[in-house]
DNA sequence: GTAAATTTGTTATTTCAATAACAAGTATTA
DNA sequence: TAATACTTGTTATTGAAATAACAAATTTAC
């Protein structure tokens, strides 16, 4: 359960007004809440772009096909408080989610493997998040090295250690062929990254001071296939 | 809880021996178990390729960085039984997971959006699963239509309905730009697919007789960023 | 042949996530 | 002004997933 003792306050700028906001940084947020916060923020930014200033929990819920209670609970966990019968101030909420998810000075990301998938990811992130930018790509193929995709320069695999330290990169994305996964993960860990996101089907292991997230498209597709096949039983 | 009344038997071929295997198809398997079964199978195939015939629960567990109990529980849920002190027969287990995950005649998959990500997925699946094959790709760009990537032909978006029905496609993967997501999802549902895997950040909704899985790379990366930032608190 | 060490299969417990329930406060309506 | 409807914030309950615990069976060691 959420420990109310570990709370403190910060200030969030709402246009020309400074608002005192209670946040909770002592305790880690639940996995699923973090995921949803990321999604809320993206859609809140769209709402803001349309000139909307406030939003109700049930509106957020509708966008994401979840329940209003879940939304309110997530927002409660980050210590934000809306206005009764007026909803949540969109800009304040965006700012607070930013406080929670981003580091003040952002984090830099490296991607290893500039094949189709790697390039898709680079393209996908291009200009989307100012606090989380892909700062370098690595590949072993000589004809890719030195090139740039969407402003991201491609370095040789051997330079991982040097570049990661030089650019203060804290997160690595792995999208190399399975044979190279183990070596890639080791190189990133050696270089000091704190988080790894792997898009390969090969399970990898990392020391416990590195956060690892693995996603495998084949597993996802097989899962969809299973539940599609059995849809009438769900 | 697992309902033992709904069980029946099937036969699994273990080289030249026919083995009676208890399976459970009446009840749907837990989400996470399905995911792990897919992963087990892939690594079991590798083990088989190396000439290994049996495997212990703790060996499977080590490969996937989970506990042996979890492995045994998953295997229990599909009704397979190993041999005490000998472990699980790899080929039998592969065959049974196949019975569970695959349809007898397989399922066909369409991918909508043949950009970087779409092509990455096509390439990724090329020749990997005989029971789950990408049978068609769709795109709106005239210069892509008619081309082939890894043996997958690209059709115009407008032909979704026709081709999906013609080829008896049951699963759709969406990798189009956000503006086209809604229309794409509708077209696939209209055409009769039973499962959709969406790689776009835009939440979509489908009727309840269609299984939907959404995955968003930005959310994953922001989650990794959050936990990497707070790694010492985990 | 007996004891010790393994390893499976299953039940019980714990942990984590989602949902339900509801008090309290605010706006609207009559 | 009183009654109604709405919306938040929080606690309580339910449900799902993971882990722990352990009986039973088999091999190995002595």
C-alpha cells in the first residue's frame, strides 16, 4: 500500500500561476501505473493542443478504454489533486507526469543494431520526446557506419564503451540479430547504462543494478493467435 | 482455479512412439502462461537442434530467468507430465505446445503499413513459423504496391476486405501512421479478422469478438527510463 | 537394502493489479 | 433554500499472477 509518510511537495507552473503539488518520489510507482502515465501524457498533450484546459477522469478513461477509477487511482498515486466537478488541469497534470517520468536533464538513449527494426525505432522517436533522445546508433556493417538516420549517427559496435561514456548515455535499446545479443548486452552494461530495452527473442541477463525490459514480437503474435483462435471462450 | 473436470486426451508423436497426453482445451490459459509457452517453445526448438532429448524445469527456468515452479505450473496447466528425475521430453513438449498455440491448419496474418516497422516485422517473421505466416501486406503508397518484401506481396489499402476474405486471414498487424489507425482497424474488423496486434501509439477499440493487443514502443522506453532512473529503489 | 538427494505435481500463501463502494464536496435545478 | 446530480479521493474487496511449501516418486550413493 501507498505509504503516506513519504511525501513532499514541489511546484508546478500553470501558465502564470504557481501551484503547490504533492508528489511522491520516495516510493516506486507500480509497473502498470508507469505505463499508463506515459500514455495519459501523450493524449493529454493532444488535448492541450486542441485548447482544452481541464479533463475529467472518465474522459481520460474513455480515451484509453479503462475505468475512471483506475485513472483516479493512478493520479492519486502521483499525488495530484483535481478540482471537484471541474476535473484535472491538463497542463498541471502534464507537468507533474513529466516530473515523475523524466529526469530534470533528460536521459540519452543508444540503439544497437541499425537494421530495419533499428531504423524503424529511430524514425519513430524522431522529434517526439525532448527529454528522451536517441543520441547514437551502433552497427557492425561497414557501409552503415558513418551514416545518419533522422539525425542519429551510426558508430561501429566497438565504440559502444567510448561513445556511451562520452555522451552520458543511460539507456540502451538492442535490436541486433540473435547471435550478437549476448555480446551487445555485455558491452552496454560494461559501458554503464542503467536500463536496457531488448527487441530480440533471445533472453538476456543483466546485473541487478540494471533495469531490463524484453519484448518479443513473435511471442506477441503467437499470443494474439491463441486468443483470436479461442475468442469465444474469453 | 484450474478445473480438472474439463480435460481430455490427445496423442503426441515422440519420434516413433505414440504418447497419450492429457490436455486442457476447455479452459482458456492465463495470459502470462501463453506468453511463456511461446518462449519455451522457441528455446526448446534450439535445445532439440542441439540433440538434447530431455530437459528439467530448472533448466528451462534458467534460460528464461524465472523460477522452476513457474515452469512446472505452466506445464501442469497444459496437462503435460514429465518423468520424475528425467525431466520433460523436449519433442513431446514442443508438440503439445504446438497443439495449444497453433490451429491445425495454421492462421494467416496480414500486415497493414509497409514502412520501416512493417518491413522489419515482415523480415523478422520470414521463415520462422510455419503455422503463422504473413500472407499479405497493405500500404497506401503507390510505389510500394505490387512489390514484394521477403516473399510478401504488397496490396493497396482498399483491397483489405477482398484479400483478407480471399486468403482467409484471421489476424491483422497494424503499423500505419497514427492518422490512419482508426480506419485501418475498422477495415480489418469489417473484413473479419479475429485478432489485431497494434504497434501504434493511438488507442483503438474493437468489438468484443475480436482480440486486441496494443504495444507502444514509446511507452516501453519511458518505462525503462523511469525504472532506470530509480533503479536503486527497486 | 537403506539413506540421501533429486525432481515432479499440486495445493496454499503471498503479492500485485483492478474493480467496487462510498464519503465528501461542489455545482445545478427547482 | 433544499434537493439532485456529479465528480473526486480513498478504502475495501476481488481477481490474477507469482511464489512457497511439501508429498510422492525415483535415482544414486553407500
